[in-house]
C-alpha cells in the first residue's frame, strides 16, 4: 500500500513536470522562432537596401534607427506620440462604451433595432473614412475630430460584433434564467452580456487597428501634431527614414493596445479552456 | 373531497406553424390533452419522441401558450412565465462562465437572498448530492452525471413546490442514472413537492412515479393513465424485484407497444426487449 502510494505520487510528479516542461519548451521555441523571423527580415532589408533597391524609397533599418534617435533628441516625439495616443485612447474608449450602450439598447428594444438594422448595415457599408473631411469641417482642426472619427470606426466594429454575439445567445439558457425568477436586467447582466463576452473581445481586437486608423487618417487630412502628421510631413519632405521611424512609433502603440486587450480577455474569459494548454495536458 | 389540482389541463391543443418553410404545413404537437395533476404526486409522461411532451411542459411553465384549451395552475389560467415552478430541461443550461457554486446560487441571487445565506444553502445541497470539493469547478470541468446533479440542485435550491423535469437523466449511462433516480426520490420523499417527469424509459417511470401518463405518437394525445401501486420508499436498484413491478410493466407495456408500433419503432408482438434496453 505504502509502495503504491509512493509510486502514484512519483507518477503524478512526472506528469506534472513533463507537462510544465512541454509548456516551457513550446513557449521558448515560439519565442526564438519569432525573434529569428524578425531578425532575418531586418537583415534582408538592410542587405537589399542600396544594393538591389534604391534606399531612397525603402530606407534601411540602420538609417531608420538613426532617424529614431534624432526624433527622440528634439523631445518633439513625445508631443506627437502623446497626441496620437490621446486620440486613440479616447476614441477607443468612446467607441467601446457607445457600442456597449448600443448593445444593451438592442437587447431591450429588439424590435426597434430590427426595424433600423438595414439602415445600420447600409451605413456600415460606406467607408467611414469618407466622413473624415466632413468631420473636420464640423468639429474643427483639433483633436476632437480625430477622436470622433476614431470612436466612430471602433463603435461600428464592436457594436456589430457584439450584436452578432447577442443573437447567438442560447434561447434555452435565457428561458431557464427567466423561470428561475430572473428579472430582465438581471438576465442581461448574468446571462446575455457574459454570453456575448467572446464576441465583445473579438470586437475589441478588431477595434484596436480601427482606433489607430481613425486617428492617423484624421491627422493626415489636417493637423499640426501627431504621428500621422509626422508621417505626412516626413513623406512630403522625402525623408523616408523618418517616415518609417514614425511608423515604428505606431507599431509601439499597436503592441501596447493589443497587450491591454489580451489582459482584458484573459480576465473576462477565465472560464474558457485555454486551448494550447488543454491540448497539451489532454495528450499526456 | 379531493384536493384542488396543481395543474388542470383542459382539452389543450398546440399547433406549430413556421411560414418560412414553404413545404411545411402546420403541425399538431399536442392534441386534445386533458389531465389533472394533484399536489404531492410524482407523475411521469412516457411516449415516443416528438409526441409533444416537451411542448406540454413548456405550456405548463408559461414559456408558450396553448393554441386552444386551457391550462390552470392552482385554479388560475397561465398567462405569463410561471415563476412558481421549477423547470429542469433536458439540456442542462448551466452558465459556462460560472463555477458550480455560482450556478447553484443563481436563482437565490435573482431573489435577492443575501450572500452568506445563499452560499450556505447552495453548499448544503452540493454536499447532499455528493459534489463537495467541486464548488469552484466550471461546468466544462464536470462529468455528465455531475452536471445533471448540478442542474437538479440549481432548481431545488429555491425550493419550488412544483418541479417539471424533461428527460433529465436521458443522456446518462445506466448506473449514473440509477444513482440519480435514487437521489431524486430521497430529495423528494416527504417534501410534499409535485413532480412532473418526462422519460422514454418505462422502467424509470415505474421506479419513480405514482402515476404514468402514456402519450401516443403524433398527433400527441394521451393514450392512457396508470397508477403505480408500488410501495414507498422504493429501491430503484432492485425495482424489478418489487411487488407489483411486473404487473405494472406488462399493463403499461401493452399500450406503449401499440404506440411505438404505430410510430414504426417496434414490431407488434416482440417489443419488450427493445423497450427494456432503451
Ligand atoms: N418551436 C417549435 N416550432 C415548430 N415545431 C415544434 C416546435 N417545438 C416542437 N415542435 C414540433 O412539435 C412536435 C412535438 O415536439 P416535442 O414537444 O418536442 O416532443 P417530445 O418532447 O415529446 O419529444 C414535434 O413534431 C416537433 O417537431
Ligand atoms: Mg422532448
């Protein structure tokens, strides 16, 4: 009996360490594969530039690095970065809040939404970017018009996704909550919204690039600060390296926002199986 | 004088019509059903699938309404969702984003029961059905039998006097099903609750109920109603050895066999084996 217990304990340890080792191994492999890919890309770029393709058009990683340094030296970069970050964050937040409020209204006034939906879809179909010049006319040259455009783009994609999610909520689950005595607002809070979380998160993911597109396009059209302005200005001065350096700044913004969304995702969807891990554990 | 029925079903019809399906005409799901269900009794509905059992339960719970006829709950026609009953559906409907404890507490949360009390009541029931230790598990981490237990107690936790159960053990293996039947009878006995339980298993319906209602294959009528004379408390594990089991089985089987034969599910004259298995 004693021996058997010891053996089982040993077996358990083995499975646990093996699984952990696999996780670690997989994470490491992926990390190095990605790093390798990135480095090869930069290397190839550096090699092609000036030898095969005119570096006037594509610059080169080293030159971009130099521009980047220059950009930081003046301190002006912080103004541009902060301006765009501000527009993106406010636009994203406003768009997401608007989408959530819209979604709750759709739940409550289902029939009314069904009436207006075709108009909504039609609006969704026209490129909202086309509104940018009008928005600037209405809201001025400052950051308000950029925030609005950014928010508008985010709103549509999050709203449409969440509404699709609400449509998918299992009728049976709602009925069972009703029978258990749930009021309308309780059911929205405990059933419908949590059930649409995965869609909401998917909407957030799609919303990140939208928020940035809105801010940047707004800045392209008219602005005197912001990363979009920087790109525009650098290109018109034929300073390819600076333009790429500014795009790199955008990349930082994207990575930061995606990181935040991933955090929210992990928090909201604790109950969902973590795909890769579960796959590994179940094959043991 | 007999007590007032919990449910009075009076000549109820239900017609489903889905205009989008062009080739499909309207169907009768329930046709001319009349039935009284008395307080404290355990009634089972037996019949082939598609004969309108679930539709009847949906009408008794106020999720849908009769096309014609009337269903009274304690003498009052059902006009909206019937909150005074518990309804355990075939599909477990647990919320995947809530733990076992969170799921079992849900109905109490809806009722505004304070947190310490609702946790205590939920934990008591979780213990009672042998799920302690799994409080913080999500539904996907529970086995089929455990989920069905959870489904059962999330309704029992708010103590409804009337419970409708739609093939709650249908998807379980034979052993788990027996264990849950036993647990259900223990939870029910002495509680005075009225239970309406849908099953397609004749043995299960004899083991559990006071009364068996046999439905015919569409058009969804009642074929016959039988009283089950078996003494309580019952031993579901040896129910086939109970006094009166064989007689009841044979009596009900005659009708059920005809129904199944008409549905093309069994040949007349040699059906017993089929039914016992399923
Ligand atoms: N919501 C619905 N819409 C259309 N037809 C339905 C609906 N619900 C049930 N039916 C039909 O009614 C009949 C009875 O179904 P149901 O009550 O689920 O039977 P059972 O529970 O006895 O298997 C079936 O023919 C089924 O197709
Ligand atoms: Mg059914």
